[in-house]
C-alpha cells in the first residue's frame, strides 16, 4: 500500500567550470509494513525513492540552468507536491536569486554546505554540515530506506561515486568529503544527499501513534457494518515495491510567456 499524496524533493547541486550541475528527484512514500496482531493493523514504513538524475552539460550558462530546473520542477509538480533545495554555496547565491524570480511551482529551500558540526539558519539560508549530508545518505542506503529506480542513466555512476567517497582529516582537524580518485566527480552523491536532507527536514520525526498504522478495513460485508464501524480502505499499491519507475522528465514542455 502506498500513500495517495505524492511528495517529491528535488535537489540542485551547482557545478562550476569543470563540475556538472546536477538534479536529483526523490519521492517520499508510505508503504505497508508488517502486520501488528495486537492493534489489528498494518504498520507503515516510509521510503525514499530516487526517481530521476540529470547532469546538465558542462559549460551551460547559469540562466539556462535555471530554465532547465524550472521545466523539470513544472513536470515534477504535475506528479505531486514538490520542494526544491539548492546548493547556494559559492556561486550559488546569484542562481538562487534567479530561481526565485523564475516562477517555480514549488517551495524553494536554499542551503549552504559548511564544514561545521551543527545546522543553523540565517538570511533565508539553511547552513548544513557536509558530514551530515553524507552520513544521512549512508544511513538511508544502509537501512534500505533509499531505493534507486531501475533504468536511470546516471544510476550506475551514482553508485560508483558513493563507493569512491572518502573522508580526509586536515591538519587543523577538519573533515573533507569527496572522491578520492583524481578526476572523479561527486556531484551525483551531493545532489542525492541534498534531496534526502530536504526530506528529513520536512519529516524530522518517524511516524508514531495513529499515523504509524494503516486504517484497517473489511472489504467484504462492509455494507452490513454500522456506520461507526465502517472504515475506509487504504489505497491499493500503485506499483510493486521491487519495481520503482523512473520519472520521464525529458518530455517537451510547452513554451511559456514567463
């Protein structure tokens, strides 16, 4: 069983001359878990599904990057509720300003990646330690809470980047995260990590209480039950949990006046 309301978290990791600007789209779903015989109900479990990855070609001007992001977000918004988190570190601030004026159909959450040890918020930006991003991604993968859609063009590259991630302790005692091989990229990892962070930010606590269970329903003889006993059936599965469809975001978007 999956929730009827789709919630998507998209992250934009901005690159510079020799680094790709990368988009990652993650869907948060609530799925049927184990049966609880005491409460006579199915438990819920939440999953994050990596549905889309895109590397914007090197050398693409930032105004064109903004247009591409706007087109992607319009298509994601057609699928469900969405939020865009943007890496505003370094050159990212002017791009954030362009995105704010671009007519995005979703909430915009700019973030600055830091080498600190604690999150903070100031001047409209979330300040996020890089180690929190990487650790959160690793935990989601290790616990099976992050699933990767089949058929993603950059799916294998993302797995390779994740395997190449290393932490280096500098002489002042600071941690540096990145690919250990010279010439390797880490844009896919940080884009997915940002999207996972945005999902955790929107849902900081695990499900609990009544929200932790699906409402139980009796599909047969429902008509014979008194009104206070009838319950609404949970939604049917939209697709098997073993098969995660990728989002097709390369379809043509009609030109707009904005």
